[in-house]
């Protein structure tokens, strides 16, 4: 898909990977009329900062609030975004939650949280944008998963389950909505360490990769751009992981 003239919705667009993806998709090379809906839940200031950055580059960026754990909230967000900027052409499901939950002590609330925020919300966002894509005869969905979808980490069982489910969901939607809507996943490895990571955890992540270094947010953003533009790719998971998935 050529991005010029398209409406892109990026979840978690205000910071970290979401911000890098949004900025790359809004770059001058993509076309002067790319329109972006910048989803946030609590990071309103960051989403407004992105909108200001977009305006300074001649782009239309509209912050829009939504809770990934609240389906009516997401449906209302999509309706508002499409009323303002037209039907969504590209959905990038980037936002998710991540923190350790040892299996012996996981609560039902923690389990429900991860499955809701990291999986259910992504499905219902895809469902909400699909009618417009089908009506126009094309659309692209990119789900940000994790290399741990297939190589799970200890002490993160609900998170691993949510990302494994997202991979299966990606393949299921690619089958059901073909040939009109292409649906792919992108699996980052050691990219942007969580704020609470210790030096030992950072070093361990590097050692698991083949390239022995951290990746960047730009590496992931370039992968998302590839999946948007690669018109003969669907139902796939692209690993941006420094080789960890085969190590």
C-alpha cells in the first residue's frame, strides 16, 4: 500500500515504539497528505506533542483517547477518528502492557488484564476498522507482538499467552479477511529496554541475540513500514530481534 493520502491509526502513538512508528509514517517521503490518529490512554501530553510535531511538518495528527481494556471506548474512538479524518486505511496495534507475573502468584485480575489489553482490545479495534477497509477494497493491519510469542520467558506467563494469542489472531484474520485486508505481525526482540530493567537484565537480553546488541525503535518502525507497503505479504510474523528467534 502506498501511504500517500491514507489515514493511519497507531495505538500508543505518544511514546516509545508508537512514537517512532508514527514519526516514520508521517515523514515527507510518505506523502504530504498522510493523516494520523494518535491513540493514547493516559499519555495525553505525549500524544499532543506528537500532534504539534506533525503540524510543524505539515501533517494532520489527531490525538484520540481509548482504553484497550474497554471495548465500547475503542469503538467510540474509531467512530470519532473516522468522522474526523475519514475511514482508517492502516491500523497499527502497537500499545500493550508488560511486567513480570510469576506463575505461582498470578491473580485472576492480572490474567484478565493482559488478555484484555494485549489481545482483546487489538481484535475489537481490527473489527471496528474492517468495514471501512472492506468498503474501499483494501486495508492493512499490523499487530506488534513479541518474539516471546513463540519463545516464552519465565515469570511472564499471562504476557506470553497474550502475545501468542495475538500471533494466532493475526493469522486467523489474514485468512478470514483476504484478499481485501492484509494482516501481519511484527515481533521485536531486545528493543527499548523497559524502564525497570536492571543492568543484568539488559545484558542477558543482549546475550540471547545473535547480533549481541540492542535494536532501536527505528528498526521496528522500518519493519512496520515494510509490512504496510509489501502488498504480497499477509498472515506473517516479521522478527526484528537480532537473531534471537533462532538462537
